[in-house]
């Protein structure tokens, strides 16, 4: 007897919802075991991670701040993955969006300016991420180059460009030689939604983007083209939808949203350029996209949950002396269980007897 994976002919609708919920539950169980191995009380550690960040208004604002870039990037990635195009370089697109948008903030620093600055910065951030994403898109569409490798390698190029700028031409001359730019002027920062706290208008932008993407995917011809290209490429070609055109479109939108996330992060909670402006939002957003079932509204909900792991990890580091890297472990476990549960969504385990020789 041996076990094989057999593709399911029919999939009940409830399984699609149960799969991410089961993945979250398994992650919590694995996390409890991990905390026990670290010598911490599992229930107390899980409370610090997932309950305490929801206990006051300031923590809820921080949750929304952390979720903003995750939602924006994940929404763009859902379009790519639904089209069976694999953008793994959103982290680099985030960085280039921050670089492009910050150029305007630094160019207008110390000069009379007005409320037009931060919207113009957002537009430049979108442009930066879009242009950076079009590099692997064009290589794939024109030359058939694997987009996974090119988009991923471009992450390191973008990070080195940022590092060069903040240590060189854009370094604050009065910053005691620290590798960072000057603090942005108030006109070059995201408007706050409340006087107390750091919640800014970027969170509202993320919600609008998720709703607009859901509407496009569900009610427009372009959304149908994206879904058809991913699910039935031959049918898409027969319908007149070009594979190259779809690849360029989804990469452009994904890169634009990642660039928007980058400039919002820099012009929002950070307020200046630094060598590192992201704790890995571009990679974590891949988990968000899959946990959200490759659905923009699902990405909105999953982005809030993954943001909870960032806030909870910081709390656990302070309150229980748990290493911050445990947050990455949690996120990795979540991706592992999401993919595992999705496997059993598409396939079932079956015992078969080996064929006997005649």
C-alpha cells in the first residue's frame, strides 16, 4: 500500500474558506510548541502576540499603519498570481517607489511649497515602482526570461541604490554622518487621521485600492482577461487576449502599488530615507496574497492579520524577551500551512495497492 495525491474532481465551496482558517489554526498550534521550546508559557506568549495589540486605541492605529503597505502590495500581487505571473520582487519595487517619491521631498526641502507636494510624491512613487516592475515584465514578454529570478534579483539592486543614495548624495549634512536623509518637511508627509497616533491617510488609500481591485476583477473585462489568462491560457489566446499584454499589465499594476506603498511608508511613519525602510513587507505580502485566497478583499483582511504578527512580535520582544526573528518564523509557518492546506484543497490522499507482476 502507498499514499498518492489524487486531484479532486469537485471542490465544495466551503473548503476555500476553511483552508486559510485551518492554516491559521495550525500556525497557532505550531507557535505554541515553539514558545514551549523557548521556555515560555505558550498561552501567555500567544496572548502577547495576538490579543494585547488589540487592547487599546494606539495599538489599533499601529496595526493599521503596519497593514497599509502589506495590503497595497498584496492587492497588486493577487493580480499577478491570478494571471499565473510570478512577481517576487515587490520589495525592490517598494524601495524604488520610495526613492522616486523622496526625490521631490528632498528637492523641495527648505523651499516654499504647498499641499501639492505629497500627492506629487505619491505619483512619483507609483511611477518608480511601475518602471522597476516593467523590467522583468518586458524580459518575460519579449525574451521569455523567467520573471521569478529577474524580479527577485532586482530587489538587491534597488536596495543597493537606496544605500548608495543615503550614504552619498542624499545624506543629511547635519546628520552626524549617519546614513539617512534630512527629515521631510510637513508638506511632504502623509496627513494624519488623528492628532494622537501615527495613523495616516495611506490606510484609507489602501482600502480604496482593495475595493477598486475587487470591482475590476469581478465586474470588468480586464478582470476576466486576467482570470482567463491564469486559468486557461489557450482559451485566452483564442479569445484574443495576448499573454504578453496581460503580463505587462499585471506587472505594471503590481509594481505601481508596491511603489505607492514604499513612498507612503517613507512619507508616513518613517519621515526620511534610511538604508532600510521595510522589514520585508514585499516578501510578507506574498503570504498575505495567498492567505487572502488571491482576492483583493481577502488581501485586505489578511493584511491586517499579518500586521498583527509584526506588532505582536515587537510586544513579545519587550514583554517576554522573545527574539524578534520569531515573527519571521511565524510568517514562514503561516505560508507553509497555507500552501499545505491549499494542496489538500486541490488533491486528496488516497491509499492504493501496488500493481502486481503477472
